[in-house]
C-alpha cells in the first residue's frame, strides 16, 4: 500500500470558487457527508467553465463525461461553513482533462480534502470523443 497523501496548500491552485455548505450536507455524525465532496468538485469545475464561456450545458455540441474520480479526506467540514474550492489542471490530452480540486475551510492554508476527476469531452449527439474546443482549451491552459 502506498503512503497516505498529505494535504496540499492553497498556493498550488490556480482558481478558487466559494461554495456555501447547506444544512442538508451534514450527515448524522455532524459533518459533511463524503458524497457531497464529489458534487462540490463537479460544481466548482463546471461553474468555472460555464462562467468563462467554455461550456454551454444547454446548447453546446461538446459535453464532458466523468470517467474517473477520487478523493482523500484530511479534516471534517460542516454546516455552516464557506468552502473554498481550489482548481487546477494536472493533465490535458486531445479530448480529456484531469482536474484536481482541493477543498479548504474558508481562509485555511491546507486542504480539508483533495482529489481529482477526469472528463472526456464528447460530441453531444454521437457521444464520441472530440478535440477540445478552443474556448475550453484556453480555460484549461489558464489552470495549468
């Protein structure tokens, strides 16, 4: 078994998104349930792409499919907290991107959780991989 990962610092991330926790995010143990972290990953990346004009979820011909995801947890997060999601790109191919996301309690220097997901971008109609569109490529380049 490999060594346990250590939490990353916020200086390693290129862009940040604030996410407000909700009462419903907490589980019976009084902290955010693990599945919510994956929703935050998706929300952070997709809202950034939409805001920067690289993803049109309603009319765009290119959409992203998640093909891999992973998360490591270091410290609990709970309602009511504001979470700061750090985003960077670790690798980009011709049709796929590995986004890395770290979740920080507001103002914290080290991640409470961090992980990644890989998107493969496909044609909406055929669902076959396509080359990254220029607008998406520009955002990806800014996150490296």
